[in-house]
């Protein structure tokens, strides 16, 4: 018994010693370019709703002066909102403000980008939906946003904020991307989201957002309803790590819009559509922006809000204790 315990401790110490030499969690980027791109971004905040006024970083394309443009909204995971502005520096979605990425937008001369900041220690899994929704729609009202083309992206606990929001407002958003999701979309919830473009991404080796618990059950439910062309699923066996969470950072693939360089960070990477067809060169930007809330789809009713709030409360309680004992 003592010998087994010593071996276990030795293995743990070895793993900790190896952490500094594990592969980087993102692509190496030109620092001068990064400074120039981030300088194009501004900061603002939404109205006070549900006890919170969510602040955010945003990018407004020059084309917005004369044209209504789509809007991408990002909800990061834990640790990316501990101070104002951190949400712009803890991920690389600022790259999408570059000319090359903006040119990939379908049927528009660019797209607005908005990265919300969770008011930590409150994360997006417990942030009130009314706070999130108010920040997004207030921005859409004040800027030249095409309200039929608003897309929500979330990673880790940010996926909870995305899903909770769209379930209460299913007719206001054209699509969602869930990276390393920490929440399962049930079959009944999937029917509420049947008109949306949905892209699910997860790693079978994720040590926090467990593939068999969250990722695959969600995919299995959403692919069974709606237009097969509006469904995409990306899986892999290994992915960049986040702190002590292994094979977790699926969103790094989207930061560089599924580039060849980004794909080298993943082992066993595969993307399919709703029919099971393998896709070789998918693009997040061009694929999502081809869809709108007016793409031959009938309005749906919001998911049972009372039940949703009860489930949200218990999920938040579980998440709290999970973080407490982590």
C-alpha cells in the first residue's frame, strides 16, 4: 500500500515538473501585429440588468458607416475576466479584426466583434441571462448591426452563458459555436434551437469538459433536429491545454479560423456536417455568416423559462462545489 502511494505521488510530481515543457496553448503571433490590431478595439458596457452591467471589448469595421453588418459575440471561460480589458488579451479573437479575416464574411463587407467580460468570481454559467441579453441587444441597437445575423461563441463555462441565452431568446440569434462545452443541450432544448446554425467542438481527452458527458451528447441531440447543412461537429483526441486542464482549448482552432497552422495543435482532428460528411477546409467566419434568422425557418417558442431557471440554479450549485473542491 505504501509502495503504491509513493508511486502515485511520484507520478503527480513528475506531471507537475513536465507542465512547463508541454506544447503551447496557442499559435505564436507577431507581437507588433497584435498591438496594431488590438488598438482598433474599444471598450463599453451594457445597461444594468439582473444586477449586472456587463462590460466588453468591441471592434467596429469601417464599412459599418454605410452598411449593416453581422455581429459575433464571444463569451470566454473562467479566468479571462478578472480585470477590465483582460477579455481582449486572454484569447486571440482580436485577429478577426484584421482585413484578411474581415474579408471572409459572407454577403457583407465585414463584421462587428464583441467580447463580453464575465464579472468574476461570477462566471458565465451563473451570470443572469437578462444581463447578457441586455448587453448584446443594447450594442446592436446603438450600432449598425444586422440583427438577423448575430452569432454567439462560447468556450468552457462561457458555453453555459451562450446556451442559457439562446434558450430564452431562440429567435434573436442566427447561430452558436460551443467550444469545450461544460453543459449538455438536451433533446427538448435541441428542438428549441432547430433553426440555428450550430457548431459543436470537443476533445475526447478533455480533462474538464468531459467529451462523453457534455460534448458528444450535445452533438447527438442537435444533429437529430433541424437542417443538416446547419450542423457541424469537430472532434479530436488531443488539444492545447489550459493551465492544468488537459486537451481543452478547442477555441484556438477558431481564433485563426481553422488555418493549417492552427490544425497542427490538434491530434486526430476531424470536422463533419450534419450528414456525417467530412469537411476538409471549413471556415468559421464564412460558414456562420451565410446564415440568418430569416433563412427559411419558422419562429420557435422559448424553452420553458421556469424549468430553465431551476435547472440553471442546480447547475450553478454543482459548478460552485466543483470549483470549491477542484
